[in-house]
C-alpha cells in the first residue's frame, strides 16, 4: 500500500485525525530541518518500537514533546499493538529494517504534510528598517 493511501485511511479515524503539529512543533521542524527530524524519528523507532520486548508497550510514546511523537500517534506507529492493527507489523519480534524504514517514511510523510508551506512568523525587529 502506498504511503498516501495509508495516510488517507488513517484520516478516517476520529482518534488519529485529531493530531496536528502545533506552531511550536512546526517552528522546531523548520529550524532543525527535515534531515535532523528524520534522524530523531529513526532513533525513536529503533529504541522505543523496534525491539522484540518492550517493557511499557502501549505507553512508550508521549502525546507531546516532539513532532515525531505526534506523528507516531497520528499514523498509528505509537506502539506495537497499533502497528499490528493498522500496518500488519507483528508484535513480539524485532522489527525488520524494511519495517523500520516504512514507519520512518510514513512519519516523515505525515510531518511534511502537516508542515505544508509553513514559514515562521517574522519577528517585529526583522520588519523594521534601519534609518541611518
């Protein structure tokens, strides 16, 4: 299934579609850059989702604090139970490299879609002209 098709299917879920990046999240992504945010996503997935045994599965992904966390909830990549239900990635085994790449790609597609044509607000001092 194509990423866009998955995103459309997820948008039909009342729970999943309630997640959106805040202005602060968008500013974070804008200033850090998509490459850095993708590295964060890879790290979170490798440490919090991919291992065989997860001590706190179902509770390992915060609801706020990083754009990737919001993306995980919006895309049902927040725990192994949601991965099994929505993406048919079985629990109780280590995720494959291909599964990890799929999840990261899906997270980044959701973040990119949320970013749209975001531009950070222009600060007042940036609007002022210097009259010397």
